[in-house]
């Protein structure tokens, strides 16, 4: 979890409020768990169904209530409520037979909405309309139907808010969150959605516009930076970006003064009224957008709250018969607050990632020139949305004339891992510089010092020495601390993993210093040695052996390429789907 993420996590209304709302509803509400059993009912459901909550709790809702016109049980596969429950989708039924507690069979209308928690299905909320009999008047039945309709709309809004919170909580990319938001809101709640983000004092940028299918060309023309926001402006967008409250505007009908329903406040119109202040650049751009979309009602809400204001969300409906109302204003305002927190977290994460990436790249050293030996290396950060890791490489000449090669990976994916990598880099160079013995002895000393002078809990690495006279032959001596094995490509078309010298991961401790193994292998003329981190071979959904076979196959196909080209093309072939950063160090020996 990144810093600030927990503090910025959206919070739902308290459970006490929702409990009181459900208890006081005049419409029957039954909550069914994922298995189809009654989990909870409100007092109105007890009255309508003629059964107590205790008698219904834990009962199969289909077996308990659903009956055919003749009172017989209906096969479960024919029950629309069970189908909706199994699919995790909304459902609706009219004039379905319901068996009451007193044995009467009455027709009812029901509406079901799925309930989720962090994307995990938790069951379904079923609203049941009391059957219309001779008792209630037409007016009473109409009032009940209106209340039921309002409750269904409220349930749909709350479901949408929960879904948006769940989906956007899965991304830490500032550009991706607005695009996802637009796809969730259009066409379920609006015909058009635009997201404007504050990029600095008085600067805004329209980062996302989502509209009906087939309107892509018009949308692309609106994806541009907007002029700076001006203080003296009647534009709802400018008012919201300046810290104002959400604004609801409904186009005035020709025969009425405002055109807005009684419960719908009216904001600034599409055309500035006579005598208003001069139109600012941002006003003109936003009005042009609303005219182009054919807006009949518009909602503009802030993204975030107070000091955490990150931008504004504008929703447009084009049908005058279905304008936004105050209920939509409240729901979209809640969405705006949650999305603002997501974007704020994403920006914080991006800043932290940029710092870690810059530190990591600056600590990766330039490669030395060592006689006729050729070196190349690549570092590739993790894909967007992942955190920076502790992968690193190093190559440097030793006091005795040998060439040291290092590849390593510090456990973790954050600034701490990058800092730990820097610590190991410096300490290992100091320990290896004047050491003429086997590499295992150096790594043992590093392992012994790890808990005392570093903050690194665990790490893997390969330390190798390339030994030999200036014109060869050369020999590789190496030790591995839990790291993937080096890959040797020879001039005769062979590729083999050097499995010797495998020891325990750094930080796990061997118990007896000096027991770590070494490996030794001749390096034929014209051969290529590859040292790499696990990001090159690990892909989600694939095992390590598959990744090693894939690397061997691709490396063999590229063995004849120039060394720089081999590194570029090998990283490009291996990395699709990887969620980890990658370090690659390649050594090529001169031909015979």
C-alpha cells in the first residue's frame, strides 16, 4: 500500500444511518445471500409477506415464497430471481405468485439488485411491492409505486457508487482512472462525461471525454488542455474548480422561466445572460463542449474535497424528458469525492515512483571497457501501475585484473528496496575490490554484514569473476545467492544454464560462514553470457520453468545479433505481461 492510500480510502456512510433507512421504509425489502437464503428483512417485508423475520431467516427464498398460478412449486431453473442471483445481475418480475404466511397466494412485483463488497458478490437486495387489493385507493397505490420507484433508483445509484469505488481502487494511474470512470458512467447515468484535472495554479486539463458510441471523432477534438481558470466567471466548471459547491443546470423550456423541475436548482445557462461579466476563455471552451453535445441538463461536481481538490467531473444528459435531479446531484457528488481521493493517491504514487526510478537509474553505473571483452546492460522499470523494485547490475575491474559481474534483486517494491539496492551496491564493491579468492567468500562476508550495516531484509544476487590473460582464454567463477542461473550462449549454437554455485538467499543465513558454493566454467571464444533478474522470466499465469525455456529459446534465436541489439530485442520479446522490473547484463567474448 502506498503512502497516503489508507488515509485517502473512501468511506461509506455509517451503518447506523442505513439501518434506520431500511427499518423505516414503507416498501418490503428482503436481502438474500449468494446461496438464495433469506439473510435479512425489514418490518415492511414482515407485514407484506405475513411472516416474521425469525421465521424467514435462513429459508430458501424460492422454496418459501415462489409459487405458480395454481399454488404449485415452480422448478428452480425457471425462477428469474435465482437466475439473476446466479448471474450477479439485476432482475425484475411482475405478477409473480407469492405465498403469504396465512396461505394466500397473491401476485407481486419485485426488483432485485446485486450486492458486492470490494467486487465480491454478497447476495441480492429484493424489493417487493405489496399487492394491490380492494383496500388501498388508486392514490395510495400510486404513492406506493412512486416510493418503490424512488427506492429502486436509490439502490441503482448506491450500486453504481460502490462499483465505481471498487473499479477505480484497482488503479494507481492518473490518466487511467478518468477513462475508467467515463466508461462506468456512460450510458448508465449520463450521455456524456468529461473529466478536468487541475495541473497547477489556475491551470486545468481536460483528460477524458466519454460519449455515445460512434461519436469518437467529436470526443477526440475535445481532448485538449483548457485555458487557465479565471476568478470572475459564471461558468459552473470554473466555480467548482475554484472550490465551489456542485452545480445542477437544466435547460429552460420555452414556456417556463427556468425549465428546471421544482427540486432542481438551475446554474449558468449555455449562453451568458446580458450584462454578465466578459466571457473568460475557459467559459467559452466549456460552453462550446456543452453545445456540441446537445446538453439539456448538466451536473458539475468537484473531484475531492477541500485541500484535496483535484479537478471536476461534468455529466451531460441530452434528453429533455429525463433531466438530472437532486438525487443525481447527491450521488454524483459522492462519486466525485471518491474519485478525487483516487486521483490524489495516484498522483502521490506517481511522484514516489518517479523519485525511486530516478534514484535507481542514477545508481546503475556506466559499464567499463575491459580489454577485448564487450559489455551491455539494460534496466526496464515495472509497467505502469506497479511499484519500482530493487533490481540492479554492476560491472567493474578488480585489483588483480579480473572483471567482476553482478546482478541482484532486493526484496520489496518501493523506495526502501531502491535504497537497499544502493547499500548493497557500495558494500559489495568494497568487499570485492581487492579480494582474489572465490566469489563465495565475498558473498559470505556480505551476508554476514547484511543485518548490521544495511536495511535490506533479503536479496538475491550472482557475483562472478571473469579471469584470464588479455587475449584469453577466459574462465568464469561465480556464486549465486538464490538468484536465477546465468545463461551461456556458445558459438556452436548451444545454450546452457550454469546451475552450479547455487546457495541460499542473502538474509536467510547459512549457519556456517564459508560454506557457500562456487561454480567454475570456461568461456569459449565468441560466446555470450547473460545475467538477468526474475522479471525477465516471470510472467503471471506461467511457471518459472516455462519462463526459463522461453528465455533460452529467444536468446538462441538472437545469439548472432550485435550485443546491444540482442539486449534490446530480448527484453522486448520477454517482457510482455511482466509486472516486475528487469535488469539484464550481457558479456560477449571475442571470436577466435
